[in-house]
C-alpha cells in the first residue's frame, strides 16, 4: 500500500521523485521486496521441513554483496568455482530461485544428517550442508529459476512481434500466475526497453488490467465471507491491489479460492485484450495502480477509464456468481 500511495503522490507531483522524503518512503515500502529471498527462505523452510537458519544462509548467498555488486556493475558475467561457472545474477526481489534452492536444501540436509555420526551432527551437518547447498544454489537452482523468467520475457516479446492482440490475451492470461511465482519481474525489462526505444509502452497498461482484475475478484470474495476478521483482511488486500500491490490479494485470498483465481485470470485476459485492441499505451514508468490513471491523460485516457471499470466489474461479477458463500466460509 505504501508503494501505491507513493507512486500516486509522485504522479500527482505532490512529492518530488528526487526528494529525500521519497527516498526514505521508498526504503520503507521496498525493503521487504528487495530482500524477498530471505522472507521466502524462512517460509519455504517451513514448507519443505528443513532448518530455517540454513535456509536463511542460502538466501544470504544469493544476496551477498560480492554477487549483487558484480551483477549491478555488469562487468563480468560469471565467477568460477572448482571449475564450474557461477552466473552473476541479481537475485533481489526474485521468487523461483530461492524456492528451488530451499527445496534442494531440504534433501541435502536430510542426506547429510543421515550419514553423519551422532556425535558430529551439531557442528558438521550444517557445515557440510551449506558447503554443498550454497554452491548448488548459485550454480544450478538459482540460475535455473532466473532463466525461467528470462524465457517468459522472450516468449512475450515474440507474441508482440506476431500480434498485439494475441500478446494482450496471453499476457493478461498468464500475468496472475506469473505474479504468484515471481516471474512477472521478467516482464518489466521489456516495458523499460519499450520506453527507451519508442517513448511509450503497451505492456504496462495490460499489467494495470491484471491488477484491477485481482482487485475486483478480491472485492467479490469480501462480500461472500461472513467472518468479520477475515473480511477486514480481505478488504485490506483488495485496496492494496487497487493501489498496485497484488501479493496480499493473491496469496492471502485468491489462491485459497480456485474459482476466484480463475475469475480474476479471465477478467485480466479480457481487460488486457481490450487495451491491446485499442492500442492503449503509457508514456512513463509508474506502478500499475488506480492512481496511475493520471499517467494516461491524453489520447488514451478515456479508454483507460473504461478498461479499469470493465475489468474491475468482470472480475467482481464472475467471482461473485461462481463462488458460493458456503464454499468460502467452509475454508475459514
């Protein structure tokens, strides 16, 4: 929500994007996302039944300055470890690499612990586990997860070269599930390159439609739930989605209700296709939220307004009619 509000204040020129206040507020809003591998590592450790501290150590390997600084400078493409290449990748804010790595860690720890003598386990099990797990993460599972995102980006570029409408349909359809797996970050460089090459972008309007579809579906779930505490959580998630932060709605609400997730995907697909058909474009990078409409002022402004209303309504309507109150409240 802080990121969404901040983007709106900058777009409305209430705050100067270069001011110290924006720097601090962005720090508050973005710290968790920048260090997302640590938070995911802790959660993944619980899911894969492995040691949480070892999982955090693996995340630390991804976020260590030697690797991050090399990735940001772009001067080298890889390190070498015992003759094997270690690709230089910026893993901050990524999802799939750390999940794959903690999954691998869970098996490594069990295997090492199984064959380690009892008297040595306290010290040597974590030592040997990390000695294997972190290089494996940096050489295999981390790059594999990152390359999956890159393949997605290449696929989308190919779709745009074939047909903008086809791209709208596909991008709108895969965007919700891409956010769930953190692969949506792979789409951002395409949009940034479009700004650099053309002065405008047609993908970010599609991202806006996805966020509005998620918000609409989440609002519908709100009206189906009876538990007051749960309603409060869902309402907060829906408002966050309106402001461009969709993870609370996706992870906290829609994934738990399959029909609602399907409804938001259909609405996202329709909204993105609508924008692609009309050629809606944006001329500057901004978080895809309801307040980002100010960035559409110009030839496509009214199309943007119609698209937001349309997609919100479709996401809400499909969810409301597909999802039965009994189904929702049985899962509380």
